[in-house]
């Protein structure tokens, strides 16, 4: 995403807030920044949760694979 598209995205949010009744442009900008920050934090939390889930599943699979390979007779 380039700087112009980021600025356009912020302008859209500010405009939406102004249409919703926020008259002070500074307040609208601050609210837009808070919304964006909240979305970013939620996305990060979700990504961390997903990453933890994947790590847990991989760990369980490795453990299962280790048990299966240590229990099976080796051919040689």
C-alpha cells in the first residue's frame, strides 16, 4: 500500500465520522486513528492466536510421530 492510498483511507474514515456527526476535524482524525489502531491490534492478536494454534498442532503431530516411530519395529 502506498502513501496516497493510506491517506485516502484515512480521509474516508474521517469523512464517515463527520457524516456521523463528529464536527471537529481534529476529533474525527483522532477517532479514525483510534479505529485503525484498534483494528491493527485485533489483527495482531488474531495472528498471534492463529500462530499459537498452529504451533500447538505441529507440536502434537511431532509428538505423535515420535511415538509412532519409536513404537514400530525398524526394518533394516
